[in-house]
């Protein structure tokens, strides 16, 4: 198992959480974690691993910080 | 028929002229920039008699097209020395369009030290002497004019504009009697130089805007509204959180200016986030989703109340929240909202002033995080025009010079807003090359850099594709600014193939024209080139299209640096 910090932004927080330290299996990708949260991949507007954009197939490593946001366009 | 209303403040007379054919198909920014380029000598003093202040409603303003009520204001900017177009919501553009005012051009400077107001109605413009409202804040002006004239549209300057501060704005009355602003570039100082305190727009008895093909217009307007509501950015994100939705997003991406652009993340980001703003507003019985103009269906504005439930401000934007909250490290929405209200009343740009405060903090004028100090500065110094108040009110660049600060985030002397260009490089190209000085709204690359709006993410930390992205966006933004559309229409325009054709159909149905979507591209190119030519004639060169040296230093947490060469930036103008 590895530890990953998951930060949810905007409406992804509704009925979930703001930030959480999660234990996940090695080999877990951004996409599989998104599915486990009950979020559709197409709903994700921005996925950042350690502050950098990452594709859904990106495998997570121990200590990674993941930010997930729905489609938000700007301000 | 639309007309040009011209006011000569030197002779104190007004005229109504036919629209020259070259201007007939223009509106908003395309028109203000064409008029300034044609009639204002580029080398003139921006606060002298040769500058002109031009207002033009968008081409669709006054119609039933949603989100089409933006008003453009143009002149030579006293802050930047460049050409300037700054647009705002509120009710003014819709009233001007119904009055048949294609553009209002104000020129000259009156003799003596008297002040004036302008009253615009369907007969033309009347110049009236003004005594009672001089020195008053914008909210008092709105209230007094409502008593005198009823609920007219109002353009007004506060004490900052009267004192010709370089960051002074022009405020616009909104539908609730509150304010929106032509914020950037010091156009309030230009209005003050012409000794005009307010412009009242009396739309009583003005007819509806005529439509060449009402049925076609209605069908296209429906498609347009649907495209806005279907896009997640304009249909969900902005109505829910307002523009402050960007605080957590930009913080996550490491581009949130903090401690005068020293860091890219702020540890108390949640205190000032869009999520917290929404919760706070709902808890206190305010309105989290409010439109700045009638016909707005995005409603990114809000009504913010204090802890006792009393109104504080509306239209509390990401830029103001971020720059005071993280960049000046105040981290307190109540203080920021109060500062926003004060800046609205004084009539000073909340971006320029907030960045100037960050620079002043680095210069030792007051400590970072001193929210009460900022409120005192606004109340006692800015409003009264003390030497310190005038210093802050002259913008971030001048504050930096006076206090010996080297970390001064400006381009062409206009403050860089709330996205660090090292971590979001596309917006850095816009800051560098915009004809307006640093301005995120001139080509909002953030949406593509971070969210992939318009066909996929352009990696914000790499140089690849940023010049092309900014160029494409700056050309497209001229369309929005000229039609009178809210900037956020850029999102459905980029992602929904029905959106731009619907705008073209509405224009054709309004004017009986046969424009094509390609016409917009040409309008964008022509306008940008006219603005650039003005700037070159005013003494600007490629060397002014550069970011400050300190952006070469790495920005935590990504270690990002601004690494574009001058030659790479200059490719922007190859079109």
C-alpha cells in the first residue's frame, strides 16, 4: 500500500471531502482513484499530481499530492 | 439611426453627427480603438486637452441577447501611455444603445476650475455645472442622481478620478444601484482631467433597439443562451462560486501570487477560496449568484454581507480577493470585502491598487498581512489624497520606484494581475504583448493552460504553443469586447461549435448584414494592429513587450522560471 493525499476542489467536495490522506494499492492510477471516488473521468477538468498536470493513466507514487477539479473555466 | 454624440469640453458644446461609413460595422472596443487611433495624437499627454475619452456600447448591447451589455471605454491611458480599452457591465451600454448612441466622444478640457456633469438623452447631450457632488464617493453620486433624475444609467468618478490618480477608474451603475467598473488603465483620471464628475444616461422614452430580422434574431439568441448554459464553465462553475473559484485551482497549480509574487502557493488559500466565499455568503443570507446586468445568465457576481447581515459589496472578484488575500497576505474575506467597497467608492482600480499595496508592503510602508492597515490606507490616505494616498493611487510601478523595490510586477507600467506568469506561461505572453499593458482579460490563456478549454491543455509550465495560444485568444477577445459580450462567452465560443455562428446570426439579424464567422478574425487582427500602431507611434518598441527581470527567479513549488527570450515573444506579432 502507498499513501496519497487527495485534494478535491469545487463541486467534487459535495458529499465527499476536502482533503484526505488515502491508502491505495501500488499501481493505482489517477484514473482508477477517480473512479473509486465515484467521479466520471470526463467530469475531471484538471488533475494535478504534485502541482503538475497528469493524464488519467499516470501511476501514483507514495507521498504524491493529487488535486482534482471539475470543469471550471476561469475568473 | 445610430449617431455619434460628441462633447467638446473646451468650448462647452455638444453635437450629434452621422456615423462615418468606416465605423458603421463596429462597436465596443473595435470602435473605441478605431476612434482613438484616428483622432488622438499618440504622443499627446494623456491628461491634456488632446486626449479623448470615448464610450461605445457593444454591437449587440440593448438587444435581448443575453450577456451582451458590456460598455467599452477608450482613450490614451495615463497609467501606461498606450492606447486603452476597458469594458464593464452594468446598465450603461444598454441605455446608450437604446438612445442610438453609437459612440460618445468627449474631447478638450474646460477653462477654469469648475466641474460638470453630462446628461445624455434621446435629444443629445447637455453639459451642466456641478458643485454639490464634488469630492463625493461614487455611491453618494449614484444616490443623488437617482433623487434628481430617477433611475438613469450612470457613469461616475470618485475622489481618485477627481485627483487624476493614475489608477482611477470609471464606475457604472448596475441594475441594483451598485457599481461595476471600467477598472484598468486610469480612465477615471482622463474623465477627471475633462472635469466631468458624472454622465447620466436617461433612457426614458427611448425606443427598443431595432432589429432587421426579429424572428432570426430570436432563434439565434436562443441557441446562444443554450451554448452558455451547456458549458460547465459558464453554466456551473461561475454561477456557483463566482470568479473566486480560481483561488484553489491556481494555488494547486503553483501560480497563486503570494507575498508580492514571492511564492506560488498561499498556506491559507482555503480562507479566501470560492468555496469558502460561497459558504460564507449563504450562511449570512447574501446572494451567491447575482448578475451585473439585466440579461445576464451566468451570474458570477454575488452580494456579500457582513457578520451582522449588512450589505458590504457585490462583484467581489478573484483578482481583488487573491491580490489582497494572498499577495498582500490578508487572508480574511471580511477585510477584503470592506476594502473592495472602499475602492469602489473612492473610484480606484482594485487590481492596480491591490498590487501597489503588495509592492508598498515589500517597501516597508506597512507589514504583509496588515488588513486593518490597508483599510486605514484606503480610508484616510487614498480618499483624502495625502502624499502616501496619491503614491499608492499612482499604481504599482510608481510605488516600486519611490520605495526602491525591485520586485515590481508590471508590464508597460500596468500591474500584473493574479496569475504568476512563471507557472502559467500562456498568460505571461498575454501580459507581455497585450496592447493594454499587463491584462489577463486581453487573452485569457489560463483556461487553456489549466483546464484545456478550447481543445486540450497547453502545458502551463512549458513554452510550447503559448505564443500561438495567446495570439489566438487576443484576436478572439476583440470579438467579445466589440460585440459587447461578457468575457466568459469565450469559453462556450471555444468549445461549442454553435456559439460563434449564433453570435454572427444575431449580428446579421440586428443590422441586416451578411457577416461570416471569419469576419470576426479580420476584426480582431485589424483592431490589434491599429492598437499596436498607436503604441509604436507613442514611442513603444518590442523591448516594452517584456516581463520584469525578477520573473527569471524560480517560483516555489514548481521551480518555474520565465524563460522566454525576447525573440520568442516577438513572434507574437507575426500575423
